[in-house]
C-alpha cells in the first residue's frame, strides 16, 4: 500500500472536484466500500470538469484503465481530483485520481485513477462542437 503525505497530492496539476465521506450505505454485502460507488463519484467529478469545458451538457462515453490500488473504508474522506487532458471536435478526455484520508490518523493513500471520455451534446442529445477554450 502506497502512503503519501499532503505535498505528494496531485494539487499542482489537477483540481479537487469532489470531497465526501464514505458511509455505511456505500458498502457492498461484505461491508467494504463498493467499487461502483467510487466509480460513480469519479464520473460525477470528471463530468463537472467536462461540463465546465463544454459550457453545456456532456455524456460519459468511455472509461479507460481503472485499477483499484488500495481500499476505502467507512468513515474515510474521499477526494476526487481531475483535469482535462485532451479535447477533440466534440469530445473531452478527463484524467481523474481518487485519494482517501483516514480521518483519525491522517494517513493518505491513492485509491485509483482513470481517464473518462465525454461527448458534448445539444438539446436533442446529438454531439455538438466544443466552444473555443476560454483563456
């Protein structure tokens, strides 16, 4: 298990988009935090970044390369960090990292990372070109 201190967080290149506490209702039948819950938090965080860049609605089109590196426990603080890594005519790729912090010991671990691809859509749910990037 990899342990990192606060200075090793990805703050220099990514932004925090979600911070939440893992709760008992987020567990699987064995009592561990459900990976699907964690993935949904990552999708929500990534979509925040994609929607901001698209200046409108986006939909998740794909998720690449997700591996769970360490567990999340009930009561842990979970933080999702992300950044846009590329754009196409209608698509946005967002890299996301998830970190956990034990609220009693301040132990911090990277949990997982993935790249989410979003497509910008219009009111008819059809792909629409991304607007120019704001400077």
